[in-house]
């Protein structure tokens, strides 16, 4: 009888162990298949400047105010890794040797365009007729400039009895010689500085009309000068040239045209 009970007890213990083992395997199996793991937020760094680069505007075109012909030639020079040549010519009102508007403009152009341009300044104390009939023209056209900004001696002409018709003929002669040197070149005209006078402003009006009729770009900086007695504050005493204040005014106008900001 004792042996029978021992056998039954042994069987019961074995059954409990077997059932316990099966239960444990079932629990651990579920834990492996369906773990309840607390998720931890992961910080993902956004791509640097991607959107900014996609939305970045194209670099501003500094030549936006130029004529289409001049702009295209400038682009071609840049593509060919050649300097675009600008020549500034006119009377002593350029102030080439005394910090006038021309050297100030040259400095601004070189600062804005860097090595992509070259700037030359030539000034003469002469009339337009004398200019186109002398070797001064060859000096002005040396290097075959791509763009010429010309103040065509209108005030000097007025003071020396050279009328608008002769002045305009001189401009046409120079333009022809310019395009013989560089068929793609652009000629831009501008008046000298204003003064307190009677007939000279009429000559400037005719210069503006002539430029428009012939298709020349005309930079009318007179719109920036005072038209009252305060004009004297911008000129030297004899009115032959601007003073420092006048030079700066003149340069600022031209800079806005040549360098789009």
C-alpha cells in the first residue's frame, strides 16, 4: 500500500512539473513574440539648408539696366574668360585727375564686377569736332572697347561756338569709328553737368532728342541736379566742373545704372 501511494505521489509530482514547464514555455514564448517595449522618441536631424538651397533666388544680374546688346556681350566675355572693356571719355568735367565722378565710378565698377571688366578713363580739353579729327579718337578706341560712356563735349562746344549740328555729326563719326574697331560695341551718351546759363540747356535738350532719334542710350543725370539757386553748391565758382558734392551726385546716378542693386 505504501509503495502504491509513493508511486501515485511520484506521478502527481511529475505531472505538476510537466504542466509547470509547459506553462512557463507558453508564457516565455508569448513574451518573445509580443514584447511590450516602451518606445523611445528618436531625434532625426533635418537635411541642412536643403529647402533654402531649393528656394534660393538666382544671383542678381548687375547688368539688368544695360541694353540687351551690351548685356549679351558681357555674358559672352565672361563665358570666354575675357574682360569686358569699358571706356569713359569726355571733357575735364570727368575729374579724372582730381577724384571726380569718373574715377569714383571706375572704383565702384571694379568693386562690383571684379576681374570680369576693365575700365579706362580718357579726358580732353577740346571740342567734339577737334576730338574726332585728331589722334585722340585712336587713343580712346585703343583696345577696342566693348562699351563707351561718352560726355561729348557739349559744354565745351557751347563755349567755343560749336553748334549742336556739328556736335551731333561728331558723335556719328565717333560711333562709326567705334564700330569699325568693335562691331559689337555699345555707345552711351550723357550730358555734361548743368550750369546756370541760357543757351547751353537748349543744346543739352537737343542732344537728348538726337540720342533718342538715333537709338543711343542716353543717361539723363540732369534729373538729379537742383534746378534752383542751390545748383551753385554743386559746382566750382566758374562752373567749368562740378565740385566734390557735384561729382558724388553725378557718380551716384551713373552707379545706379551700371550696377543693379
